[in-house]
C-alpha cells in the first residue's frame, strides 16, 4: 500500500518543473547558434598585485540573448557543457580574449577560463598554439584557468594536455581552489603557476575565524609549493588588509573593479607605462 502511494506520488505532474525543463531546453537550443549570431561578448575584470598594481585581466563570458537580455555564465556554461557547444564557445572566448590582449602594453596578462569538456574534445594544445600564432600574443601573457573538474575524469590525459600547454609557454592557474574534492592531490600532480582562492573563503575573511584559517592555510600551502596565490572576490578594504598581512601575492574582486566592457578600463590600459593603481579605477561608490 505504502509502495503504491509512493509510485503514485512520483507520477504527479508538476507544471512548474515542466516549465523549467522546457525553458532550459529552449535556452540550450538558442545557445547553439549564439557564436554564429555574434551574441557572445567578454567582460574583463582587473587582477592586481597586493600593492594595487594591475597585472592583467580575467575574461568572463556573457551571452546577450535576443529576447532575454544578458545571461550569466553561471546559467549558460553548464548548458553548453552538457551538449558540447562549450567547445565552440570556448574557442571563440580564447580567440577573442587573446586578440584583445595582444593590443595591450606587454606587461599586462590575460586570464581565460577553460571547461573540462574542452580537454576531452578537440585538440586543445594545438588550438591554443594556433590562436597565439594568429593573434601574435606572447604565450607568457596568457594564463589558462582550470578547475579540479579537469583532473577528475581521465586525469592522465588531462595532465598530458596541461604539459603540452605549459611547453607552449602559457601559464596555468588552479581556479576556485578549496571547493572541490581533490584540491591537495591536484596541486601535487601538476606545477600550477598560480592558485586562485575561491571567493567563498575570501568574502568576510576579516570577521570570520574559519574563513581566515582556511585562507591562511592556502597561503602557507602556496608558499611551500612555490605557487603564488591570488584571492578572488575581494570586496572590502578589511579583506585586502587581511590578505596583505598574510602575504597574499595578488587580488581580484569588486574592490578593484567589476567585470566590465574593456572600454571602461581603456584609460588604465593605455599610456601608463605598465604601472596602474587600483585606486584610480575604483568606482566612485567604493571610495
Ligand atoms: P570564475 O572563473 O571563478 O570567475 C569569478 C566570478 O566571480 C565571476 O563571475 C566574477 O564576476 C565574480 N566575482 C569577481 N569578483 C567578485 C566580487 O568581488 N564579488 C562577487 N560577488 N563576485 C565576484 P561570472 O562572471 O558570473 O562567472 C561565473 C563563472 O562562469 C566563472 O567563475 C567561470 O567558472 C565561468 N565562466 C565565465 N566565463 C567563462 C568562459 O569563457 N569559459 C568557461 N569555461 N567558463 C566561464
Ligand atoms: Mg576564473
Ligand atoms: Mg574562480
Ligand atoms: Mg568561482
């Protein structure tokens, strides 16, 4: 009797769930033509040394949907990973970001996110090689951000690709560090050029003992392994002061600047001889 009830419960039609599912499929369908229809764009967020000197920007994808407006990557990247369209989107992102960065003064670097799916389909190292050649960007100015997801499925193949990428001269950063299952093991398996502390540990670090302990231990780990650490999601002066006191090398976050169209940062990029102070670009609301 109870079993029968359970089965009946599972068959209950949920119109809300149905609507969400159809919406996801519709979005996923539209996404397949987003590159061809030139609906994707990149926003750029500054990254700086702890003294406020800007060293580069992270490229973050946005989708301008013809009817829904700007769609967040948190929504469309997972959809693109599911049906493989991330391969085309990822290639577009990489090419566009490198093309943009090639026009900047040479000390400035560009960071680009890679999806684990890009490691499984297509020849990623050859793609990066040809994009660097086509855009003329020096390999040392490109940093590829990967998450532990890359190393979870078929770690051996992923490591081979990462080594080929490094031999091109590009840098590899471990993104969202501390949020996955295999954090420590992944640091041991590959010499990352940088560790990015996830925003969830950084926000409120100044007033939260647990976050502070985690951030300190990641900084200690980075120092021991010779991997510089960048903190993402730095929003307040208190967080910045904490990170400086604890020896963090670099920061990224709203305190420095939000992801924006690159035109917003044009003045900081051109004609400053490669030295920029984050106080010059902080939006007035933060001053
Ligand atoms: P991520 O690579 O960890 O990027 C950092 C995210 O944190 C960005 O969200 C950025 O806008 C946000 N953020 C930075 N500083 C702050 C801050 O101070 N406060 C707060 N509240 N947020 C901050 P966004 O742009 O929505 O991107 C989300 C994620 O989508 C990225 O996380 C990345 O994993 C993924 N993504 C974005 N662009 C691409 C892409 O071109 N390719 C791939 N594979 N993934 C991408
Ligand atoms: Mg990233
Ligand atoms: Mg991150
Ligand atoms: Mg993140």
